[in-house]
């Protein structure tokens, strides 16, 4: 698959960061879907820290009212984040703000298959982490997001 076609199919897998798909493409050929998933994670991990931070910061706050990508909208709806009570929404807003203040980037959680209570528990747990642990956790969560999105797009 030429680069332009690969980017057309997968350029939006990494939130507003098509450079990840380009880096994955450079690791072809792919024999399996798992090879594509691994290539996306490897491209992200091989990037300079500044690019990784930009990728983390490209993700939206959870339960935000801001305009989301189609994938983020679907994933957050699947976790019930589009049906929060006013109190729950206020709690997510407070936690998002506290997290960004502490770490300088948004809380990243691969929400597919999770409940709002699991996400809130993760917020509470991860707010006590060091900045370096959270940076690595964010990258790990982004790799999980890649997996979910690519599994949805590529048949096994």
C-alpha cells in the first residue's frame, strides 16, 4: 500500500498526529494486523520526547464538551461519558483540571470497554504518580488506543 493510501486509511489512528502512521508505514511489510499494531506503537516509542508529548497533548479531555474526533466520540460514548449527570460531569472536569495542572498534559485512558467508574478510579489512583510514571502510562494507554482503533479497522 503506498504511503498516501496508508495515511488515508490510518492517518487518524493517532489523535491529530499522522506522523505516527507515517512512521508505522516505514516498518512495512505487514503480514498480520498485529504487525500493524506493533508498528504504530514502535513509531510512537521511537519518536523524540517532544513529539511524544505533542501526541499526548493532542488527546482531548475525557467527558469534555469540546469537538472530538469521530473515534474519540465513539469511544467516550461507549464508556458512558456522553451520559454523565451534572455532578459526574463536574467531577470529571475537576479531575481533568487537576491532572493537567499536575502533569502538563491531559489524562489518557483507553476507554473502550471501561466504565465511567473505572475511569474515575484510575484518575484518583494516577494523580499520585510521578510525572515520569504518568508520561509512560500515557504512552502505554495511547498504544492501547492504537490497538482498539486498528482492530476495528483491520480484519484479523
